[in-house]
C-alpha cells in the first residue's frame, strides 16, 4: 500500500508509513494531530478611568479582539506555552486618572495585543483632557474635545459639550460614545459593547463573574458615562446592552461615579464636582482573555477557570498566565 500525504486538516494519515517518513512529516508540520486545538479567542484590555472634576467625560473601553464567528486558530503541534497578559483597568482620580492597560495573547503563530481604554477628560483647566486608547475617552464639559479609538478594537469617545456641564461618553467596542450636548439633554452615554454569548454562555459568565450579563447577552467593553451638573449622565451599567461601563456622576451630594465592571474591560464614569464630594472618577474595569475549543477534555493547562461542558473546553484568564498545550 502506498503512503498518502498527510495534511494539517486531517486526524489520520492513510497508508503504511516508515518511522523516518513520519518524523520528517512531523518536523515539517504536516503530520495530522488527533488532539489539535482549534481555538476561538477573546482578548480584552483594561478599561480607562473616567475623567476628573469638573464634569468629566467617561472612560473608554479596553480594546477588544476576537476571532469568534470567523476561522479558528489551530495551535501548532509542539508549539509550547502561549503567554497571556490581562490588563488592569485605569485608576480613577480627582486630578489625574489613568488609561487602562494592555492585554495580550502571544505564542507560536499568534500575536494579539489590545490597547487599554483611554481615560476621560475634564473641564477644569488644571486637570487633563481625554486620551486615545482601545476605545477613546469622552471629553470634559465645555471643551468640545474627545479622543480616538483603535481601528478594529474600539471607537472614539463622545465630545464634551461646548457650554454648560456635560461630559461626553467614553467609546465602546461596539460604537462611539455620545456627546454631551448641553442645557437640557443628559450627559454623554458610554458606547455600547460587544455581545459574545456565542463564545461564553450566560450561565458560565455568571458563575465565573466574567462579562456583563443582560438578558440573553454577555457583553464586553462598553464605555463609561459622562458626568453633568444636573440630571444623571447615563453610564454603561444602566444603558441597555452597554457592557458594564460606569455611570457618570451628577451634581448631587453622595452621587458617585460608577466603576467599570471587572472582567469586562469597560470604562469608568466621569467625576463631577468638589462641592458635592464626588470629584474622584470611576475606575476602569479589568480586562479578560478567553480561549475555547471543541474537545471532550482539556487539551491544555492554564486559566483561572477551566470549564468542560457541551463538547467544548473554555479557559478563562482573569489574571495573567500561560496557555500550554498538553
């Protein structure tokens, strides 16, 4: 019987093979792998903090990259460990809030890096403006500014108003933040996130405290809300499908800006005013990395949570680590 050339897409090589031929094919990466890992991944960076007082813009969501719904990534045989970094969210402040931090998934044949969400800007002249990021920060009130997102990862923040105290919403992975338009309208709302319920179920997301579950959706990377001097500037956590971004503060004593929800990569809410004690902006939410593949048992190590159910294995990284094929 003559040997038939092996292919990467097959789990068997028909025919009779010499050991030397098998070794040569393996070294060339052409020998079939019955335990091939055909991975779907999600990499979300940390969200940016909301803008400082007065009337800060919302923080931008962390950059989001996924191959969900597209072609799976086949992990090469003998590839070794893949390094994973999970970016922290930005830190809220009354003066100098920070942007979120990068998340990444890097190893043989794959190099994914997402940019941390940009911090929101402030109206007060002594405090800084918005920064670009995976998604950009919203502008502070009366500045008519915003910041850009990163192509393929997120969108721009909304403009701060040209008059009165209305901050712009932070950008999200699904849409730009809305602008603070002044006088009677609410401050800017954070841009919507991305629904990935086809990657991680609402049940697993809830039990793992990953993603923002709303109805049948699991959302990631929404923008934070801008603050204003009167009515609430709606943030991601109270706007439908907006992935857990923090709400902006209002000029009312005891009304504080919200933080971006952890393990969503969403932005924090904008700070309001020293006179009402809510001048510290909301923190950005920490990012997350998820790797999923079809198998009846785990074919790799790594992750804070490894779920085996429904014919799939899901590795959830809430902290930095490594994904190592067995």
